[in-house]
């Protein structure tokens, strides 16, 4: 399969990239570092051509609830809208174990991210993990 990993050079995305590559999939990274912006949509349509599955492993670079919510809803909506147009079959969104019931902060923004993905228009699933070893603040 051809797989796009948005945020594929970040902490979580780089593990997804290794796993997908090791499984024999053709992997394409979406990241501002490679000139493609999921939030604004710049460069996204061309990158999604011929792609089967998109993994959304982007992150907002802040923990402010309003900014994070805005970032995730915009990014995942662009991935779905342009993905649907390009023939993408499925979106996987990375999220966090135990966030049900969160009312504020980053976890509430992640719930908004999950809802945006599950509302369509693409078939989507949420993959929740606990925090990665390298992520806790030192
Ligand atoms: N790390 C964890 O422990 C953990 C655990 C559970 C779930 N998660 C979830 O996994 C996801 C990724 O988290 P992370 O910790 O891996 O984040 P991260 O290390 O900060 O990586 C974020 C990635 O997103 C990309 N990105 C940021 N803005 C972008 C944009 N506008 N367009 C395209 N790419 C953009 C960044 O690349 P550029 O700067 O080049 O754009 C970077 O590759 C988040 O949804 C997070 O909630 C993380």
C-alpha cells in the first residue's frame, strides 16, 4: 500500500514510519519540513494522489486547548477532505489512552480531534497509545 504519514518525522510518526516501511508499504511523509502543510492544506492534494491510507501523527507544538483544537480539527479535516477527493480509503488518527471525560486542556483538544476524524467524510479509526518513553518532560 501507499501510506502517507502526516508528522512522520515526529516522535510517534517516526515509529509508524519504521513499522510501515518494515511491512513493505510505500511511505510518504507529510510535514512542513518537506514543504507540505496539513493545517493550511498547502501541497497536500498532490501528496495524497494514489494514496491508500493516511496516518495523522501531527502535533500542534503547544498545549493551549483552543490552539490545539483548532490545529487538529483543521489538519485532520484537510487530510480527510482532500484525501476523499484523491481516493484515500482510510484515515488513522493517533490519540491518547484514558482521555475520555477530559473537559479542558490538551486532552479535551484530542477528544475534539477524535470526533472530527470520526465524523467523516472518510472511513477513520482512532489508535490510542500511552505516552512514549521519550515524551515526558525531563
Ligand atoms: N508522543 C507521545 O507520547 C504520544 C502518545 C500518544 C499519542 N500521541 C499523539 O501522536 C501525535 C504526534 O505526537 P508527537 O509527540 O509525535 O508530536 P511531535 O514529536 O511534536 O511531532 C509532530 C509532527 O507533526 C508535524 N507537523 C506539525 N505541524 C504540521 C503541519 N502544519 N503540517 C504537517 N505536519 C506538521 C511536525 O513536523 P514539521 O514541524 O516539519 O511540520 C512533526 O513531524 C499527536 O496527535 C499526539 O497527541 C503522542
